[in-house]
DNA sequence: ACCTGAACACCGTTCAAGT
DNA sequence: ACCTGAACACCGTTCAAGT
């Protein structure tokens, strides 16, 4: 047998670095982490990570793929494409809410990320189940993904103060020229999750309507 | 008559600064502009703008409001809430595509921006026209706004290379485990505008379905 | 083969000094 | 009252040097 390297010596590796990044994000409540902070957590020079990753974005992208694995693990197919699409996008939203910066890096830098790809494959499969053509499924995937990612990145950046700030600004607008705005002010930004689900259901309604039409056309042809 | 200051002496002002910012953005094709670049354009020390704005974000927010004014000017109400909502969000998307960084600043820092408020008021009015309750109109506004802003900010950051990068990554996935992904690869990200419109129409379909239901319920009560 | 550490090229922003 | 300019406190990243 060859002599193994001492097990206690935790040497740097991609996994160790990503672990540290996620650990800081979880304990510190933000995933906007500098390489200097990451180096301190690892007890290593801030620039040491460049031996294992091309740049900072690559660290974030790999971290986000691991977060998506946890999101995917919660999901159990029900057989209803509508329910499954809904649950999947809610899970993705939760992942993005906890690690927005990491997700943004993944989105912007194309790379083979196994868990992200598995989720994308599932969405495309569910859209096909909803009677969409291949071309429509691709476009619908883009629309739903952009909706989920975009909305959630904003919600992750918002604070209770900033939301209250908008309500205050709108409330003090001139009611004679902007009546709808002033009336809606107290109702706005009360529950970002509810707003997200409302929009998601709107899109699912639209898809269902399309699916029903396809169904009708098929019966039309049959008789 | 009082003596006027010499008209040729273009002194710094909020308008002059915002003008310069938009001029650089338009000629340079990006609105990610440093204060040093802005100072050079104005022929002034980079820090001089702090006499007129609290910070950089305030400059961007004011600039974005002016861009929204141009977007709003194109719009002519047709009487159909669906058509008007559609045209409005397409116009907002165009504004965000040309000045994404500025729009992000507006979104994140609550402030009274007249043109942004006018557009918000119009959206809320159109949603009420679609038979939505005040509470639903507020939530639907949030959903549509987040969809438009989020999607467009991503599209603004994407390049033909990054989109092609995603297609390549997906194409080279294992077809036996991710069949939908591999099949969809050549169809994806072909036309971001089309994907945006597809998702927007999906949401409008959902709203119309809700409007029809409200209509039916009213007739139900009548008899 | 892997990590260190000084250094670089940028940022936005502050503040005392000028006029 | 308004602008200057040096300086500060940060970034991500490079690269020659160490071991």
C-alpha cells in the first residue's frame, strides 16, 4: 500500500473552496463575498483560489449549481405538468433568494452545470407534456426562466425599508393626476412571494389555455 | 434688466450632467460609465458632480426617468387594456435594453421619478380596466413589472457569444439522460424579443381569462 | 505542484484647499 | 457658491518569488 497523505491536512480544492463560500453566505446572510474574506475563511492567501478556479465568477457558478441540487432534491413529480412546473419554479426561486449573486454568475457565464441542466431538462419535458411544440417549449422555457430569475434577483435585493420607501413615494404623489398610483400605494410590495406566485399562475393559466386549444383542435380533426 | 451670466459658460447642473451621461451611453453603446469618464466628457473634475447629486446612483436614476419619458411619448391609448398593456411593456423593455444600468439604479433606490410614476399609474389603471380588484391589480403590477425588468436586464447583459455558449453546452449534454435539453438546444435563445413577447402574452392570456370569469360571475348574479 | 505576497489597475467617494 | 485634486478605502487579478 502507498502511504496516504496526512488526512488532517485540509488542502485546497474546488470543493473545499465552494464549501467555504457557501458557509460564509449562510452564516453571514449575504453571498456578496470578497476573495479576501474567502481567503480568511480558508486560512489561506486571498489569491490562492486562482490555482483552482479561473476567476471569481467560476467559484460562484459552481456554488450555485450545488444550491440547485438541494432545490431539485425537494421535488417529487406528481404527474400534473402544471403542478410540477409550479413547484419547480418555486424551488428555484428559493435557491435564488438565498444565493442571488452566485445565481447571477451562473446565468451570465455559460458552463456545463449538471444540476442546472437537469432542471432545465425537466422544465422542457413538462412543457412538452403541456402540448407545446418544440419551438414553443424553448421560448416558453426562456420566458419562465427569465421571469423567475429576474423577479427573484430583484426581490433578493429589496429590503423592508426600500419597499416602504416606494410606498411612501407613491402615497405622496398627486392624487388628481395619478389616482391609481396613490390608491394602490398601501397595497404594493406587501408580499413579494405572493406577487411572484400570482405572475407564475398567470403564465400557467396562459399555458393551460393553449393546451386546451390544442386538445380541441385534435378533437376537431378526429370527427 | 439685470446682466445675464455669459451664455457660453456652460456651468454644471443636474440637467447638464444627465445629458452628458446619456450622450456617452448612446455613443459608446454601454451605460456602464465611470465618474472619471463622465468628468472627462464634461471637461470637469470627476468629483465635481457630487455638488449636484448625492451619489452616482442618483445620476443614473434621474437619467433613467428621462429615458422613460421618451418611452411613454410613443404610446397612444387604443381603448383595449390588453393592447395598451402590451405596448406599454414593450416600450419599457426598449428603454431598459438601451440603458440597463440606469434602470437598475432607479429600481433599487426609491425616489420620486415623475415619468416612472406616470407609467406605473397607467399600468394600474389598465389592470383595473381588466376587472381586477385593487389588491389583485397591485400584485399583478408587481408581477408584470418584475417580469419586464428582470427579463430585459438579462437580455441586455447577454451577447451573441454567451447565447451561443449556452446552446453549445446544452447540445453536448448526454442525450440519454437529458433528452429534452439536447433536443431543445438548437432552438434556444434564438430571439430574446420573441421570448419576452411570448411570456408577456402568456400573462395577458391569464389576465384575460380572469376578466372573462369576472364577467361570467356578474351575469350569474344578474339573473 | 501549490501557495505567498507585493503590486497593479481600477472603482466610488471624502474633504480640505483653492477661486 | 462651486470646482479642484490629492487621498482613501476598497475591489479582482497578475506574476515573480518562495517552498
